[in-house]
C-alpha cells in the first residue's frame, strides 16, 4: 500500500512539475519568485553550478524518474547514472558491452527506459539499478530517441531501421515504418494531442504518429537543418532544435512551422526541455551555452563555466517535497559533468 501511494504521489509531483506549475510560472515578472518555488537555495537566473562525474562518463541524455532522482546515460562508460537533487551520483553498468546507450525516459511503471543504439536493444532499469534488455526484431535498427506516451507505452525511434517502435511495460514490441525512406527518425516526444511527435534528420521533416500507428509528416522550411530534439510546449505546439540550421523551431498540431534563429552563430542547439518558468530551455553543443526561448520567440543565452563542455541533454529539476525546484539540469559530455542552471530568481 505504501509503495503504491508513493508511486501515485511521485507521478503527481512530476505532472505538476511539467504542466501545472510552469503554466503559472510563465507569468513571472522576474522580481519575485512565486510561492510554489523552492526556497532551499537563492540566486539569479542563469547561475550555473557543476558536479563532477567519474572520468570517461561522457553523460549524454538526462531525465527525472518517478523516484525523484535524476537519471542519465553515460555514453563513454556504458553505464546508467542516477543523481540526487544535491548532485550525489551512483552508476550502474549495462549487461551488454559497448551498447551505445543514447536517450533515457521515465516510464509510468516507475522504471527508466533507454535506447542502446549499437546493439539494437531497448533497456529498462529499476530505481534499484536492476537492468533488463529487450532485443528489437531487426538487427541494425539503431534505436535512438525514446519517450513515454499517454497510452502508457514507451515509444522510440529507429534511425537506420526507419521505423517508430513501441514497447509495452511487459516488453512486447511493435514497429511502424516511416513513409519517407531513409528518413533517419531521431528524437520523439508526446504531444498534448495524445500523439507522439518525432524528428526526421535526413528527410528534414517533423513526423507524428497516433497510438494506432498512423503517421503524417511535415516539411521544415530550412533545408538540411539537422533536426535534433523535440518537446511539447505549454502553448500546445511542439518545439524542436535545428543543429545545422542553428534555429529553434515550432510546429503546431496542424503542421504550421515557425523558426527562430539563434544569436550565436554555429551554436548547434541540441536538447530542449520545459523549465520551471514555463519557457523552453535548450543546450548549445558548440556554443557552450544554455539557451532560453519564450513563446514570443525571445531568446537568451547563458555561458557554462567549463569551456568546450559540449552540453547535451537537459531536463527540469526534480521537485522538492512541496515545491517546484527553480533549476534545470544538463549534461556536459566532454567535461564529464552534470550542470544545474537557475531558471527562476530566488532572492
């Protein structure tokens, strides 16, 4: 009973963190932090703190689990990492050597799910660190992006397999072929319309798949834009990164695309996430910055102290006991660090 209640409370906290609180916080004036923001630390917007990981970790993707911890993939050491709100990290080795671990996402079952690109497997890790791996039907499919859908299943992309995959909590796998050949589907995320949205790097398109497996595709105006991550915004649209185009894009559920050029040339925006202020925050691989974009398209950039850190993944911070954390966390791939950036000023 207690474990079930804990799971329900954890899920509720994450829903509040990702939806309700940011919707309120987006109207901040910036002068005062709202009452739902945690007061356990103080500082101004853009302040960065870094936490050192073991040498060779090369952290890539990062997310928040229903256990309230940060979970991240270590592309350099073939491990999954777990970190507390104060940055204390624990590592768990993967059973398959050289798995090429990529993206990670929380599942509604309380576990974390991740992709193993090099060995065509989907992995699952419990909060205690027990790993199970599920081989895909086709070798060489290269699973990359992964996200949990509103249907309770986990959805993923197959870069070379040119498919969108779905895996149930029990490990049953289904696959759906993307209409455009060799499209290289990369990132995937749930939309507020109940569908899963994904980027097609080679085809330069945004795709959407229904729970039944029906796929539609939309062209991106900037040619060879190098589409990267995608996430839902509180405006109901999907927001995505263009690594080569050096832009942040927005697409409505009807397929209307708007693009916003970044101030720093060649910054290569990569991952993006909702922040506690309700805006979208993103990493800049080459720019060595964390960026922020409002729904009006206003852009801000914040430098990372460690040079050439290659910031990769980013996620909202785990919530406090009864409050919303004012930060986002990100990975620094070549610096072998986790970073934390403040999104809301707390005097």
